[in-house]
């Protein structure tokens, strides 16, 4: 709609915002009218109309099988549009139109904002299945007429009330019509069923909806006056009420077709099952986060115990044993970092860039006097826990190996970690990771497939076995060593 409005009209951004608000709400008018709606705007030169939005009803057959958005028609071809735009009034005159052997009644509703008519809504009703309307249908149509007059007068939609038809109750979910005093004139079967589940034993018609709703909803202390006013339809608001193990979502729409409130529409739906599932998911998420938090604490405890043991061994002079324990501390610490990050998220995925930065910092701190600097370039993105945990261990081992063997005598240097994602549409996405140092390089006879210490064996096992990728270790062009990891993203459901 934005492109069509800016291309063909001279409407301002504020006008466009108003049209967006209207379109977000007009499913209500379409369903109450049993009719298709098409929004037509005059073009900049005033010689044509352009259709910028369309809505089909959920309550009746459509009048348009094809998409109307983007159509241009010259002024004069549809006289009802001309009259509604020029005179600023709802136009219902004229005989039905025939479209593919289907009679269609066409009406035009001017869209007004701050005294200006921005465009016209064409309301198209399929008359093929016309029959004697029921009480529900008559109430729908009367309510649609009131809403149409409010649109024509610039009183609907309500400024500041962003509608969301994906979350708000719809007409078919439950519908109540109130008079000016908040007394129920009509309640649809779905609305009556919802109130019965709240505990109402009588019919709704004739009851004041506000006090009735407040009596059914459990309260502590005085009756909630805001609930009474909302259920009485005094203001355009939404709320949820709970009672009798039931949750009902309410939306109030005051009706002011001529400026004065003549009544209200109350839309409602039973969201008990939806809220129950949401609570279950919240409980599950909280439990998972607590598990990760406890695992992180346990791993940190293990690391602390190993560190204490390392210090005790260091006092006896067994340097090899102390080095082995220090390596174990770092391995446990890298896993703890992942679980700490997972404990702060709502799902089993993490932003791995943060983890990589912490691992780089943790390993770089081992260099005496900060002689070796670690840095990251590129982006890992979001990875799931099944990928993040082994990858953090791999990164720890590779960095630690570089620190120990590339700079054995405490020379100054740098280690750079680069991550590149290829999220292709035709081919499976991959994560390419390189760790390059500017140290003394590899021995000439070094074989990355078989040589190396326990750390490199762990790397090969995790990369090829757990992550389903490939590992290589070669001399860098400018000196030093380059480690390359090529990992599939889809294998573990990694996301951007």
C-alpha cells in the first residue's frame, strides 16, 4: 500500500498512517457487512482512482475472485465513487451490478480524516445467497451501518488504538450489542457460551454487561471500576477477565455514528486454552533456563576444584600435571560459558559471537603480560546448543594450541578468529571459521590428520564427529599457522 499511495497520490505520511490504521481495523466492517471492501484513492491529477487495499469477509461469499489491489479506473466510470468523494457522504443508490452472473450491491463510504476526504471504501455485497436475515444478521448489518457512518465522519478507527486482527477477537468469535446504558441488546451464541463458561446461569439479553462481568470475574476488594466501564463499552479498550477457570478476551468499540454514543459493540473470545499453553511454555522455558543455570554453576564448581588441585600440584613442582589440570579448567570453562548464555535465552539458541569473544578473552589471558592479542572478525550468528557447545570447545582447544606452540618463548603476536556464514537458498548453508596466528609456524613434517597433542585430537573428533564438518591446519601465507573449520549449518538447525 505504501508504494501505491506514494506513487499515485499526494497524501502525507500522516494520512498514510491513518489509512494503515483503517486497514488494520476494517476486517470488522467487512464481517459485519457480509461484504468485500476495496479502498480507492484519487490520483494526484484527479483523473483516476487507484485501489490500494482489499478485504474479503469471513461471514459471507466474496464478490471479487481476483485481486483488486493496484487497479486504476478513470473518474466517471464508477459514479458512486465520484459522489462519495465529492459530497463526502455514504452513497447507496443504484441497481446491483452483475459480475460473472452474480448480482452485487455496491455502496461507497468516504474515508475522512480531520475534515478531509482521503478516499472511498467500495462495499460490495454478493446477493446470490440473499434470504430473510436472522436476528444475528440484522444486528450485524445495523452495526456495520453505524461503523460506516463513523468512518465517513472521521470517528473510526480510533486514533492511538492500533488494531491487530491476528490477536483481537473477531466478529465470529463472540459478538454483543449494547445500548447507550450498557445493557445487552443482543448476544451471539458464541458470546453467550463464553459467559456461561464464566459462570453465568441466565441469558445475557437485558442485563447490564459491566456489573454482570465484574460479578463473574473474581476480585479482591472493591469491584474493578475500569472493568465495569470497559464491559459497558464506554471507551475503545481491550482486557481479559478470568473466572471459573476460564479466560475471556474482551474488546469494546463505542458506536457514535452521529457524534453521540448510541451503544457499543463488544467482541470477545475464549482464550482459556491459549493462555494455558502459554503458561506451560513459560514454565517449560523457565525450567530449561534454570537447568542451564545450574549446569553452569556445577561446571564452574568443577573448574574451581580443578584449579585448586592445580595450585596444590604446582607447589610440589610437577609442571606437566599442573598444565593438564589447567587445560581441563579451560575446557570446562568453555562449556560453562555456553550454558550461562543459554540460561539467559528463551530458546535453545545462542548468539555465538558473544561466546567466541569470551573464549578468546579467556585464552588470551594466559599469555604473560598480554603479549598475545586475540581478536574476532566476521560473524558466527545464532547457533543452537548442539552446535554451540562443541564449537566452543573446538575454539578453546585451537586457541590454546596456538598460544602454546606459536609463541613458545613468550614472543609478542596476534591470533585472529574469522567467521563467515553462507546462508544460501539453493545450497545448504555453511559456517567457515579460520583461526590464524603470526607465530613460528608448523614443523615441515607436521600432519594435521594424525599429529598433535590431545587438544588437536579433541578438535578432530568434535569437528568431524559432532559437527559433521572438516578440519585442516596449514602454514599461513604470511607466516604462522592457519586452522580452517568448514561446518554445515542445517545439520543442527543454525539460524541467522
